[in-house]
C-alpha cells in the first residue's frame, strides 16, 4: 500500500479533523463517477487513517519504515530478557511502549 499520509497530503501528526478535511477535498477533486480508481485509493487511505486507533494500528503493523530498534533496545537495556517470565516481559514492553509514546497511561 502506498503511504496513506502521502495520498491524503497530511502529516503523520494530523488529527481526525485534518484527515477528514483532506479526504473531502480530494473527493471533490476526484469524485468516484469521474475517476473511480483514484477515488478507491483515496477512500482506502482515509479508512486507514480516519481515527486515532486506526492510525496507531497502521503505524504499528503496516508501516514498513517503522524502526523498532529503539523499542527493542529499551526493552533489552532494562533487563536480561532470558531471565524474565512473561509477566515481567510484558511489563518491560508496556513501559517501553509508553516511553516511546505508542500507548498512554498504565494499564
């Protein structure tokens, strides 16, 4: 998939409203009855980014250029992973995700 941020012409920090405005602008420019292929690409991009949860899912699972090295380094730096049980490992991972702003607050 082509980067949906580029398709919609928004930055990775765009919020719901900015993404919706960009989508509506592009739909007016490329309505489905005039350019159905382009409209489908725009629609898929919008559906990928339309709310914060979907943006997070895209960033975590569909973005090939996400560099997880800092996250893994943070996990490995804190403790020896071979000695952790699954609960400890999840706590370390949760802390690292929070530190790297993938999630907010304690769960």
